[in-house]
C-alpha cells in the first residue's frame, strides 16, 4: 500500500509536507524558503546566496563548524542551495536521528548570529567564487544573455549577484534580509522517509510551532513585457572554445504549455526538462544532435529549461567544434529549426521522448532525498506538491497538435535572444 503525502499548514503559516517511505531506515528533512534571486533588488543582488552561506556560520546552540561534525557523526550529510525562486537546506540521516535535523533547522531559522567578522570573511569567499566563475565561458555567456533577455524582471541577474553589490552590502543588509525572509509563513518543511506521519508532525509542531510568523517578502510585480524582436549579444573571454546559446521565452511551471514544451525539447534536443534534479541520459538520437554533432559542427548540443514561478527561458546550446565557426553552427541550427516547422515531430518521436522523460523523472525520484527535493520544488515553485505527483499524467495527455502549437508560439525568431561566446585571441608569444 502506498502511503499518501500529507500537507499541513501550522498556525504560524509554516507549510509541512510529509511522505512516509519505509524501504530503508533513512529520512531526509528539508526547509525551503520562498526567496531566491527573483526577490532581490538592485544594490542587493546575491543577498539570498550570501545569507545561505551565513546560515552555516553558527548559532549559540550550534557554533560555527559544528554542523558538519554533528551530522557526519550520525552517518548523515547536509547541504543547501540557492536558486532563482527559492533557498533550501536539507539533512539526510538515519531515521532514528532525524530529530537532529529538526533541532538544527528550527534553531537557525531564528538564531543565526551573522557576526561582522564572519560576514567580512564570507564576503571574500563569495567574491572569489564569483571571480572563479568569470573564468568559465558558459557563466559569462549566460550572464550576458540573461541580462539581455530580461530588462524588467529580476530574473535578469545571476544568483551569485553582481560584484559591485557583493562589495557594498553590509552586515545589516544581510541580517535584515534574513529576518524578513526566514519566517515560518515564508517556509516549507518537507520530510520523506522512515517515520510515522502523526509523530513527525507532532515533532515539527513542537520545534517550529512557537516561532512567530513574520511579514512575508513583497510579491514580484515587475513582469517582463513581450519581446518585440530578436536580441543578440557577443561575449569575449578566456578559453579556446566558442559557445552558442539560443534562448526563447518559456512558460512558468504552472502553465499548461510547460508540458508540451518539455516534450518538444525531449524530442528535438533529447533532454527531459522536468526540473533541476533530472537523471542523466543520452541525446544522440535527437534531431539536434544529428544536425550539429554528427556533422562535426559541434562537440556537444543540448536543450533544456527548468520549472520557475514566472516565465523564464528555454535554451538550445552548442559547443562549437575546433575549426568550425559560430556562424556555421548558428546557420545549421536555424536550418534545423526551419525543418522542425516543415517536418513536425512525429508520433514515433513523441513516444520516444515521452519514454525518455518518464525514465529520467522516475530516476530523479528514486532516492529518499530525490523525493524530498521534487516535492519541495513543486510546493515552492507551483505552490502545490501535487504538481510533482501529476506530471506523468499530464505528459501522457500531450498530443502532436500540442507539440506543434508550442513550437509555433514559443520558438519564433522575434522572441529569442542569441548569445555568442568568442574566445579572445591570444597575443603572439603569450601563454
């Protein structure tokens, strides 16, 4: 018998999603905060990611450096991540010690210290992290391309933030953001694993129920207006390899078109696009791979998008093979997109894409931690964990007419942003 997922909202607004899985004596505890780079304003870009770092710097009950030791001693692990729409923290532990995760997360929801010294130390770490990314061509291209694609919506900046803001933000900026955003009515607790639902809910109420609700962050109201023509950007930087990205407007995860566009990408480019935690797979039989890689124009070619609260981007990417040019690769990709219009996806291609997408989605949820992440992602992005539970049914309902409609609506040239990354020519005699 499959035990159903339960969802409860505590009196202080904390959302709690629980799913029992008794095949192993393990549990994963996650706290998702409905805040990411999407909520950041100019002058404070990167604050969500920086606060995530500071959440590991200690409280009076759990001093700096103690969390890794305490979790490792129990045979578990912990981690965190910040993205466009959310920040999440999790611990996976033997189920008999999952109470340690509750203690840690309830404590640092309210008691993180953020001393001036730790803030300054972490400023150096994060600026170094950003400068390290700046040696990565894909980061540089993505940053410029996203900024060109979004001129109004705060999706336009990278999660790590702009260096100018990382240098100017103060301890008070970080701590004020933490106090505003890390409140129970802006958070989701997701627990999956070997426990009894009633007992776990009682534990969560005991640890989190007395934390007072706060004033949740203001909603994002600056929506991106329709794009009225193709945009282009060229980035020059280090390296020996050229990269091409075409970014098209994509619907938010809650939009019905998200599912057919997912399968269009799976058929055309080979990916499943179902979310951040997809399993891997090959795309060697896809139209994109055959047009760009099999012809020796590109060393790799792939497409993808992820679930977001507001409309974001569907990207098609190519790594230009040595001796080939960006213009050649773009021309071949344009020709393949034109062929996609003239020769729509067939039923056989759709069936294969559906099979691949299902397999990757199932792989992503095979582990207890994977289940926790998928449930939390659905609740944080769509506001309903059942989005995760109904994905396969909605994919099954997609028709060839749906595929052709989203191709026509979402892939016109006028609504795309094209990015080129051109390696800088080395000076003669240089290293």
